[in-house]
């Protein structure tokens, strides 16, 4: 079984809809991250959490919110989706220390 | 200036050759450096980490770090078609990773 899972894997939604992307991990890591990836722009950090009570904004948090429901679960929400949020979204985890991060399989989100 | 810069490529090498991928970073305080491989439509996969100046070898991969010059490189020896992918350089700063936009490598059989 995969160590980091993301659901859904693909999603098409309409402008203005609320959508939640979920991430679960069995690696036992404390730290979890949400990134988006756009062609030519690379991976950009949206939010990160170093433990259940710690939530921090990343480089591009506007339009997004997160919830850390448990050590193993970290969800990303788009309250009112817009077309420029069409992207590939990745969840990642880390044990801290020297910083290696491990990625989930990604969610391809299309907002029409 | 971007935190992490990579030549976007594409870089093409013949099978069996050495592929050389380069990355520069802006923050002199960074201590941890990583190379990820990403196949099209897939997630980034960690292939190398390096924390001190010099070379670190793992199979066909060698990571090189020069903190004085603020660059990191990845050498892939005996390149195989299966190495064709985008390679992402990542640099740690303030407990987060900053990624370059990646270099697309194609290994020609």
C-alpha cells in the first residue's frame, strides 16, 4: 500500500464550487504539506503543518484553506473554485530533521 | 532572483552517456539539498540528498555540492532511456523546501 495517498485523483468542477482534496499518510511523519504544480512554474507551497495544532501559510495560500484532522490526515479546501486554480496538487510528508519530503500521487484538478 | 534556478532544458543525451544537471540557489544559509525525479504525470520521487560539500554517490547517481559557489549538480552515469524524466532540484530554507522548475532529460536509445 502507498505510504501517502490522495483522494480524489482527478476532479473536474465548476467555477464557484467548494472542493476538498484529502491526504492521508502511514509514514508516521509529523509534517505535512500541500503544493500545486503548474507548467513552467514548478512546485509552489500552499500550506504546511508541522503538527496537528500547527498550520502555516505557504507562498500561495490565497483562495485555499486547510485542516489537519489528525497526524495522518491533512485536507486542502478551495472555498470557491476559480479556473486559475486548475493545476496538479500534491501532498507531501516529512519527518523533519534534514528535510526529505515524500510525495503522494497527486490530484489533477480542473476548474471550468 | 529566484530561490532555486535550473536550466529547463530539454537536455538530450545518448544512451550510455553521462547526463549532467545543474542547479543554483540564492540563500547561503541553506543546509540541505535534494534531487527529485518526476515522470510525466507522476509525483516527484526523491533520488538523492546531500548536506555537505563534495560528492555523494549512489549507484549511477552522483550529487555534487559547492556551498561557496551555491550550486548543486547531479550526474547520471550510463544513462538509460528509463532515466528520461524531469529532474527537480530542491533546497531547504526555514524548514521548507524550495523547488526549481526542473530540467527535462531525454535519453536517446
